[in-house]
C-alpha cells in the first residue's frame, strides 16, 4: 500500500527544483573562499568606471557616400564644338519635331557649364533654350587652327610606316571599337586615354556607321584633332600629332547615361511623291517580291553597300536589301543613309527589308568618286594634300 501511494504522487515541479538549488547555493560559503570582482568595463556602476582619456578628442565623422545633391562645381570645357551623344549618327542639319522626355542633361545636374537642349550642348550660347540654331562658323576655323597647331609638320613615309606597323594586331592588342552608336562623346575620352601610351591608336568600325565611312573619318579627325594615317576597310589608325601634349589634353566631360532620342519626321510616307495611293501599294508589293541584292550580316562592315545599290539601279528600278535579325532602329538608319548617299526614295521597311526606288528621273552620278575601301597613304604628296584640305 505504501509503495502504491508513493508511485501515485506527482513528481516535484521544475520551478521547485530550481528554487531549492538557488537557495542552497546562496547560503554556500564558496563565495567567501573564491571571491570574484568584475572588471570596471563590466561594472554596472557608472561611478566606479574610469573616465575615457580620449573623451575630449573630436570624433571622426562617419563616412557618407557622395550624392548628386551635393554642390558640384560645373566642368568648363573649351572644346570648339557642340557636345552630342553621337557625332556620326546625328546631324545638326536634321531638326527634330519634338522630345520624348524633358530636357534633362545626360552629364548630370549642374556638372556642365553648357545648357542641354535635348539634342546637344551648344558651345556658342551656354544658355540656349531652343532646339533650333546653327553652329557658329568661327568654331570651324578655330578647330582647324587648333588641329594644325597640334599636328605640326606632316609625317614622312618612313615615320608613317613605323607607326602603322606598331599598331598592327600581331604587335599591339590595344583597340577601340566603334559600334552601332558611331563616334560617341565618351569615345573621345577613350582615344585620349590611349594616346597617353602610344602615338597612334587602332579603331575598329563595324555596324551602321560603316555605310558612310567618309563621314566617320571626317568626324574622327575633326573632334579629336588627330589624323588618320591608314584605313583598311573598317580599321583605322589615328595619329595624335607631333605637338600633342598629354598633360594639356582637352577637358572632356563624360556623359553619365545615354540621352533619349528626340522625335524625327517619318521616313516612309503614305504616298510616294508623284504616285497615287494604288501605285504606291503596288510598288511596295513588287519591291518585296524582287530578289534581294544582298543580305547584310549583323554588326558587319557595309562600306560597299552604296556602290552596290548605285550599280543595281542601272538595270532595276527597285532594290531590296535583306536585314533579317536587325534591330528596327538599325535598318532605319541604314535606309536613311542610303536615301542621302545614293540618292534614292525609301519605299518600305516591312518584314525586316529595305526597299528603295531610284525615282522617275534617275541619273547615275557622273563623278563616280567613292571613298576607296583601302587607303595606305604611301605617297607623301598625298599626305600634304590631305593636310592642306
């Protein structure tokens, strides 16, 4: 009976056990034999803690990352031309009809002393408000004077060949790639950075800008004040000049982001000039049915496209160019260049094709002068003529 009663009793609770142990330890004499005094750093009494000797020293401010809201002094640049995002793919003669976003400077707020118009930052009037306006003719004369001062005496044939050999791919890996956006503003800074280490730099051109290589070479020499000493297809060798001083290189403010392209007039009209609506529709159907003159490779070299279209117009009034796989903006730019260089009339861009018409009164160009595909400048007299031009 006694064992049964003991088995039915509940075991002591955990709280009672902890209370018993705490009371037993508090009355233990172990604290007297092994006394422990906590150090001042762990003491809860502020009076016992010793004062910090460096309390009167000024505390270092916490690091704060730079912000665009800080007061930044605007960068002043005396480059004698208007700042554009692309100098080869945008023309000052073509005026936009509107903007896709407010006129927000791609250089950042307050970072440039010039006003951004939505298309460019003009060099003449820093507070210009309108998109209209032409470049000051004095700026072109100033550029020529500055470029002539930097170039100095023309290179001899031996000097030119020596620089060209140093820039070949098997000897030098340094290269600047010029792509679908053409000669951009930030690329000017890259060219000057390469000129720190070498007198000449190799530039590889591919994509839409290669349709008009003459314009690419002209803008490179005009905006960098350098000189092209060799051209083979889309590969250029750009020389910095005899009197170039890297410590006195021009100040080139960098664009922090790509600005939004403005709105331009439509390239394809509802009806072609001189034709009715039915005739225009019929021409578009025939244009998409004619055999393709060529199929363009994406990001390829298109320097021979204009001569091919001019030759095709001798036997056919409609020419179709296959641009399958291209971005829509890319083959629109190619069509716009063909319209101005051939010249021709744009018919349609449907189904990733460029269809152009030679017009009713087509006359092949009499001069027949094209920018040759290969220029080595072996004749020093040719260098003199180019420098005079």
